[in-house]
C-alpha cells in the first residue's frame, strides 16, 4: 500500500523480493498468478454468478460455486494464512488479496494450486491501486492485519492506517461492512483509533475490553501475530462498521 500526499508518494511497505525464486516458485508466478491476478485495466463488476468480471475465471479448481454476492478485501496478506483460511471457509465469497512482497504471493499461489481455490484473486503490488480501481460500495468486508508498524518516529508517516487510507476504504465499503484491523504495537493502536475517530463513516464495534483483546473465532492467527505472542507483545483486535 502506498500513501500519497500532494507533493510525493510514500510507501508503507519495504522490500518486494527476498531470496531468488526456486523453480517451483517461478512456475507459480509464471503459470498461476496470471490466472488469478486483478486486471486493473478492466472495470470491476459482479456478474450474475458473482465472479468479478474484470478477473479471469479460469483456475485450477474449474467451476466455482454459485450464489456468490459479495467480495472481501485483504490489504497486506503477508504469508496468506488468513486469506487462504477465509477463502476455504467462505467458498462463495470472492477474496481479493493485495501484497507487494513476492514471497507472500507465492505462498498464496501455492495454496490456490494445491487446494483448488477458485475464489481467490491477487494483486502483487500497491494496494492503493486496487482501492482506487474498486467502485463505490463494492466490498463487504476488509482486513488489515498486523501491518508494518514503522516503529521509528521519523517513519510513522508511512503507517498504512491513516486518514488517507481510511477515506479510500470508506468509499469502497458497503454500508454495514466490517473493517478489521489488528496490531501488536500499542502506539499504532492509539494512532489508528485516532484516525478512525476522525473518519466519521466508521464506528468502532466495541462495548467491553474483551471485544478488542480477544481474537474472534473467525479471525485466524497469522504468522506475524504468532510471533508477537512468542515475544510477549499484547495483540489488539479492532472491528469497525461502515456507517
């Protein structure tokens, strides 16, 4: 995800590649990614079978279930644990995942191929491009789970959850849609809550401490969250509703 002000563009992610791809990984990028990649040059629309018409429908899974009527969006899916889990649990929902890091994308491509997932679409790059491409009120649920905290003060302007990002999300989310945000950094939790409070189109869904201290059953653990637990950091699980 990239954040832009009036004069320059700031990235909220670091490197995009790790080690050199293995032959297996290279094959996934060559053969599977083009089949499930978002086509930003085509308009987004949910057809009668509710598959985004801007995205190729052919996939290793063959035909997909009927009855889909909504799309969910995950920004920065990391290793893909949450994205893949949601795709398996909700086979009639289209899961759109954005991730700039090649290694994470490869993990999702491997799961798509191995588990024959027909409802996953991927954008390997800047999530802002997808946010701008999506039409108004087109997403029923969104996830930003344990994004890069940019802990140094001079880097905090690169944090993903800020006023600009929330304005984009408020536009594409349907009324009543849920936006989930998780972090293990207390300072990030505070700054995010301030940004949500300023964006009047979102309402924090919390009535008691357990609502943000305990991870919901349909919110599977990611590797970044597991690392935070091992290192003894408090995890925060926020849920906001689009008004």
